[in-house]
DNA sequence: ATGAAAGCGCTAACAT
DNA sequence: ATGTTAGCGCTTTCAT
C-alpha cells in the first residue's frame, strides 16, 4: 500500500483532461472560466477520493506566497508571549496561515539572522516584538512591501503597524495607587533597556512620583535568561534601599524573581514592602499574599495584531493603507500585596 | 535603492559563468567538481557582496527537503510545553532547521488536519505530543519514511521514537511520600483520558494505595481550556469528599485550578489538605504554603527529542535505525504543602 | 573544469 | 469551455 505522492498531472491524466483545468477548478476559478459543472464535480470528487493535496512548495514558488507568518517573540516560554502566540496561532490557522516562530532573546544579532531566515523562507507577513538594533532590517522588510506588525514595543524610526499597551499610564496609575495607600518610598525594578515599553513604564513611574514630590528609587537590571541572576540583582537593590516601603516590578519575570528575593530576605508583604507586578500571572493570584498586578489584555493584543496583519495580507498590494498604531489600556487587579495594614 | 531579488541566474550572468557552477560552489561541491580555487573565491566574494540568498522554496521543491520541523503540542501556552518548545527551537535553529508549530488542544480531528497541513508543507520531521485518535495518521507518516518523535505520551500501536518520563513511578513515589507523612485519604485529580501519560500516573497512584490497603478517591475531569470549568469540577469533588486529607493533581494546570478551588473553600494547606502537583511551576515555589511538586526534566526531554530527530534526519534513509524509547526519571521537590503538622 | 538542459509541481497568460 | 506553454529558482545528470 505504497501511497505514491500524486501530482496535479497525475490527476489530469487519470481524468483525461489538462492540468490547467484541474488547477482552475481547485483554485475556485471554475465559474469564471466557465468550466462545465459536471466536470467540476467529477474532478472534485476524484480529488477527494484519492486524497490529492497540492504541493504547497510548488504553489508557493509559483505564486510567491507561502501562507506562512513569521512570529518573533522575546521568549516563547514567557507566559505573556506564549499566551499571545496561542491566540495568534489559532487565528492564523483559521485563515489558512501557518506560523513559524522563534525567540529573539532580545538579541539584535540573533534577530537579524532570524529576519533573514524568515525572508529566505518567503514568509508572507511578520509579527515581531523587536529588540532595539534591528530598525534597519525591519525597514528593509517594509521597503520590500512585506507586511510587518510590531507588538509589545515599537521601534524608533520604524513606520509600521504596531500594537502596544499604554505603558506610561499603567505605571502612573500603579504608583498613584501606592501613594493613595500611603506608601512613600517606592522603588522600580526594571531592565536596562531602551525598549519603548520599558521606557514608557519608567516614564509613568517618574511622572507619578515627581507630581507628588517623592524620590525615585530605580534599579535597572541587564536582560538575562538566568533567574538566579535577576534575583541577585534585586537582592542587592533591596538591601541597599532599606527604607523602601513599596516596589513596582517592570515585567512578570522580574516580579517572580523579586518575590523570590523578598522571600529570601524574610521580608513580609505588604507590611515590610508592598508589591505590584507588571503583567498578570497565575502566581500572583495564588501566592501569599496575592500580588497586585497590572494586567495586559493578551487576547485583545493578539487579536489586534493578527487582524491588522490579515488585513494587510489580503489587501491589494497597490493600495497602500495607512499604518495603524493601536494602544490598548491595561487594568490593575488590586490584591493583598498593596493592602495598607497600618 | 530597490533591492531586486537576485536569482542564481543573475549571479551567473554577472560573473559570466553558468548557474550550475554557482550552484556547485554554493553547495560545497567545488572540490569534488574540481572548480578552480580562484573562481570559487570570486563567486563567494560576489555572492557575499550583493547579499545573494538562494530561494529556499525553489531549493526545497527541487530537493524535497524543507529544513523545517513540525512541532505539535497540546497547548503552547502551557509552561511545560512552551518550555520544551523553547529548548527545541534553540537546538533546531542551531542545526539549520526552522520550527513550525501548532497547538492540538488534544483534539484528534484538529491534529489530523495539522498533520495533513504539515505534510503538504513537506516538513522534514515531526515532534508530536499526540492525542489518542491519530494513530493511523502517524503510522502513515512513518510508513512514508518521515521521522516522527513522540513525547510526553506514546500511542498504542504506533512504533516510533518516543521520549517520556516515568509517570507510573513518579506518582507511586509521590503517594508513598504522602503515606509516609501519615496521610491516609489521598485523592487524585486527573483528566478523563486514555493518554498514556495520564494512565501511567493513575496506575502509580493505584499501586501505591493498594499496596497499603488504602482507598482510592479519583476524579476524572474532561479536558478543557476553560480554567473556571476545571475549578468547578474540583470544587464538586472536594465537597463530596470531606474526609480527604491529601490530593495529588495530575497536571500543572489541574494543580493551579485546584489551588484556586481550595482557596475558595477556605481550606488550609496542608492542615486540612496536603497537596502535590505533577509538573513544577514558579507558582508552586512561591505560593503559600509552597507546593510539593513532581518535576519533569524539561531541558533533558527537549534535548532527547531533538537529538533523536536530528539523528534520524541526518541518517541515510536507506539505513533503518531502530526506534529509541527514552524514559526519563522525574524528581520530587518536597515543599510545605505536604508537611505534616500534627 | 564547466555548462546545457531537464524537471521538481504548480499557475496563468494566451491560445483555440 | 478547455488545453498549450512558459516559467517560478534551484539542483543535478550528462555532455563536452
């Protein structure tokens, strides 16, 4: 029972018609080409019967479209990104697109290579949470007419569609929440980063504090895959700032590392230190005490991203549609880690 | 500065040689074909200069290899799977393979479609955590000579490479740990499932209990993406079994749902109920109390999977190499949720 | 030591 | 209403 791979020619021969006709029928040009209904049905039936599937490689080579979307995230094992990947994937498959993904590690060199690879593969569209340093490469994609949607952060000097959350307002509100509850020495643990989302978060933090005439306490940690590394940086920071009464963590994994650090120091939340995390996580609901968190609307982010991309993919390439820049609001889930006890 | 896409013919023409020669040089057949060193260098230099990249679609069409691996997991947003995806991806890219992935939702129909899609795309190898019901489809892949590596679970009647953990021994040990600590009414929250890994976990649970003459308390929950759904099932179970003093959760997300359910019921861990989770999670370290967890060696699982697959991919297709079945041990991290207080 | 030519499987402009 | 034909860009056999 050797299932020989059938080609469109095999089908044509078996049915004693030309490959062209088969191709037309299979691609829905039957009506337009006025092919006999009877023939159309016969072909469709036969194709179904023998289980013929067109070779998409050949089709892609011919049409120049691969029906593939390239997805590049910072780290697929980060629940924020894997959550988004999940939604994007689902939506893409529904629309006949496959996803090829990769993690960038925030490394511009790696990311450039990946863009190159994806391009060789002729992916039809790109979804990227990009590190700083790949602006040129992305501009080249755009110049080549390839649809690119950025998310999570934008890039200076890159004009394309983008989906973000309102980072600035998010941390601004979070800090004000802390101030309302009576906290005065509020720290920020963030990344050494020129990435737009981190800058926005830093900015919101600064604005809120300066409005109230409070002092800033910021530590910027280098991006690292190693959790222990992050924990150590945070430990050092917390030990050098004994008077802190609250701290905002700029990402979900910084918050996780931070909680571990706080635990090691034997500090009590929120009595010794109040905590807010950027990004929600199951952990923050179930840890003790539960952790107040800024929640990003993952489903909507993914949805906006894929909707914009699909629209570009399906639009007439001659008709330029303006770039969309979507900024979504976050929400804050107030839990026990910011509950003023005094 | 319109960067026209260069083809091998453009290169050949510019250099006034044939495409054949360029192809040979680019594919490392220069020596074997005894092409002049001087020419080789000139071609390489020019190619580098103009940034020519072969069209991999065309190459794939011709060679029948796509340098792509299809990865199918239950749910990419589950940290177990996204963690594995991360390692696999990294290793694959290093070896010149790209990953195209999809989540199966444990749905055999969806999975069949995906296998079909991946096959149309001519992926070179498959990595699958498969739901029951796709045995035939996978056997077809194998019959067609396509390398398949299963992981997390195996499939009845499918003979191929597989990487698992020792599920049976893992839960057996976990239950014995509970028994040692004096727990007697030990429940198991698992999935309604005929999947091998869940059966193994159930089996280990049963063996341990029966050895000690203890009674089983099992609830089997239908697979669902909706956490609230899981929580409700667990709530019902816990309320109907007031005499339970310990519970083992069969997966990480069941444990998370379970912890939420326990919290809602106002039960104290471990005084009212001891808890063990299958699969580790940051949460289990940081929740209060911390949760004892069976830890799967994610890096090793991913590593075995990709190593086996690459070996098959690189081996002479004529030389059949026997299937490898790797069973890795888990470890148990004992935390406070199983700390006998009495 | 290098090139001509065929062909992977498909699509679509151009016949008829 | 259907078929002929010419590629898409690459690899590879066979010639020279």
